[in-house]
C-alpha cells in the first residue's frame, strides 16, 4: 500500500509540474533580434555606416565574419554581405577600401580611406593618373610602387601602418643611374625613378652616335610631388628635356617638338610622337626602351 501511495504521489507531482511549465512557457515573449548596427549602417553618408565601423577596427574583416560567416554569406546575422559586395572577393576585393566601389576594375584610389576624393589628398593623388589615366605612356601597374598582396589577409597588407609601403620595382628602376628610387613620405615625393628622368644612355653603346653632344644622354631626374596633378609632370621637359622648346634629353643634339628646320622629334622618333609633339603610341613611350626610326632598342 505504501508503494502505491508513493507512486500516485509522484504521478500527481509530475502532472503539476508539467501543467505549471506549460503555463509559464505560454507567458514568455519570444526573443527579439538584436542588431549590432545602428540605423544608417548601409548609407555611406551616415555616421553609422558600416565602413566606418570596419575602419575603427583597423580594417579587420574578422569582425564582420563573426556574424556574417567567413565567406560573408549570412552567418548568424542571416544577412549576406554579397548582396552589395558583388565583385569577386566580396568585401575583400581591392576596390572595397581603396578603389571605385562601382567598378571592380578600378582599384586605384579615387578616394582615400577617409572617404576624401580630392586628388590633393596624399591618399588619392596621382593614383588614377598612373593606373588608369596615363595619357603619355602605358599603365603603371600597382606592383611598380607596391608589393601587391595575393589576398586580403596576406602578411604586411593590413598591418596598422598609417601609410602604404612604397617599394619600387619594374619600370621605376629600369635603366636607373646613381641612387636607387626612393619615396619621401614627408615631402610626398618620389625621386630617382626611370619614369621621371633618371636614365642614362651612353654614346659609345649607341648605333646613332650622331645624335649625341656628350658622352651620354641623361634625363633631368625630376622629383614629382605625388598630389600635384595639374599637368606639370606631363610636359616633355619635366622628365627628359632641357627646356619646353627643346625637350630632348641632356646630351642630345638640339631638337624641338614642331620646328621643321630644327630636328623635330618626329624625324627620328616616328610612330612615337607626331610633328605637333603629341604622343601617338603610348606603348612606345616610357617603356624602358629606345625607339628610334621605328626600331626598338633594349637597354
């Protein structure tokens, strides 16, 4: 009898707890969705724009991946970053941070990391002029001045440095004489680059020695200021000329752009420049070679 009593007592207690839990559960309000982001998170003009949040975290996208998944497809936030970041790489694409967001092929800064678009900003400057708007020579690839990371998380890419490292290679060091190319961060200026006149071609090695007045032809090795993009460094004599009227290299016979009686440039450099001084084939100019009489000489 005692065992039967205990059994009934346990059954009654269990039924009471079950009913009580059912009543409690029915009174609980379902949890609300908690968002890390404030209003304006997708509006670039808003102080709450998510790009500013990424900047505050030193451009570390791991904070985004915590909620939006490692591949940015939604994760626990259930909101995919790829609905806006449609370019290959998603948020890790080059133009997300320092390019034209609407154009995945424009990775040179048309704006700096603070959002500024003025070419007088050191973060913008002549980037577009070199990479996309070079009117007198071929495109200057990013790798000429920077070590280009293969991926967003490569060592040295996002390292907390306030300025991008400048390490010259390729065309910048082609045929250079004397000091190696350097970039001065305080003066915002590069110097000793082949592209801006640090070159020397010796008379003794040339098949066209008649064009020499000295033992070598040299450029004037200018030091352009990065955020001066008013055309100053597009003038012929800014890199290899003695004057605007005679833009030929130092040590070159007297020449001119369009004086038919004074050895115009086009006489010896047809296919590169016309008789009005316009570059007509950018691939034959500032390419590390000498283009004379439609012959391309490697140096």
